[in-house]
């Protein structure tokens, strides 16, 4: 039997109780095992200290995880304000080059929430801070609730575009998703195609048009309910199939 493929997951750099960690939530790690049938490998947020190609030579897919921090606005030509915080400079220095190189090399990529925003910025797009402050936009932030199951509760519809890859994957033109973000896509990066929108027009999913492999980003969190929500499971299964195909073609 062929060995299970390897998927690289991005980490945050965070200081907890005075100790600095490179870490990502268990939900992403477990979704790679149970949803994509692959083996998760965590990439520390160490920027240029780790050569991207050395790592990409050894993996079959990349999962850009979510995180509460925001991409620094200097990467899309804006000055930072308190609204743009918190930042994670080590993560930005790692993920932005990683995304560009993974796409150039045709390595399957799934980008979630902060990862979705990173995908847009890495390819030349920009972000809005606090999208709920814009006229006519919904409040996409996490509900104030005591448990993660409640915070990650599925709560608003997204419309999947006709003839999009995501609509084919989930076999629907509308699904209901969770929502835990302040920021949203402002200018869409060249080369990205919108795959899904929220009722207020917020871009909820994209794909990289010219990518040689699966290259999809979603603003919501399919990893959280991968074992119980059908569309979430189908997204991870499609990513896992692309990862397996990449491994088989090596
Ligand atoms: N920081 C960005 C990205 C949001 C994101 O990735 N959220 C992950 C969920 C974190 C949580 O548990 O609250 C933004 O806010 O837009």
C-alpha cells in the first residue's frame, strides 16, 4: 500500500505564559487525518530561516490555517492602525512566500480564514479591517458564546457560483457556514476567481484560476465540522484527493 501523503500546515507564533510556541489548533491537524486521509506536518513560523522549497520538496499539499491575527497591511500597501491588529509578523514572513511557491509548483492548497486572506494578499489583493463597519455588510465576527461548538456554529448561507469548482465539490448552489472573522477581501488579487459570496456580497471563497492543482480558499471553517457537516467533509475529501494525486504523480 502506498504511504499516506503529507500535508504541510502553517503555524502561528504565539507567546503563552512567557513561552513562545509555534502552533496551530488541533481542529486543522485532525481534519487532515480524518477529512483528507493524509499525515499532517507542522511548519514553524520562522520566515526565511526555513527554505520553502526544501519543505515543499517533501510534501503533497499545503493547508493554510486560520488564526485570530491579521496579515500586516504593509503587504497590501496600507499603513497599520489599531484596527488592523493583532499581527503575527513571523507567520506573515512564512506564509506569503509559501503560498506563491506552492502555487508555482502546482502543489494542492487549501486556505482557511486567515489563510484565505493570506492567499489574496500573497497574490496582490487587499483586505478590509472590520467589515461589519461598512454600510450594508453583515457582522461576520464570532458570536460571544462560552463554547467553541457555539462559536463555530453554522449560521449564514453562502451562494456558490454557477460552474465553480466548489459548487461541484459540495454538489449544491448554496450551503450554510460558520463565521469567525473581522476582516474581508477588499480588492481581489489578479488570478483569483470568486467561488462563493455571502448575502451581503462578502467574498467567501476563491480559487486560483491558473493553478495546476486544487487551489481553493474559504473564509469559513470547514475543518471544525469535517466529520459531521457534509459540505465540510466534501471540501476536505476533495483536497485529500488532490493531495493523493500529487503524491501518486511524484
Ligand atoms: N484574523 C482574521 C482571520 C480570522 C480567522 O482566521 N479566525 C480564526 C478563528 C479564531 C477564533 O477561534 O476566534 C480576521 O479576523 O478576519
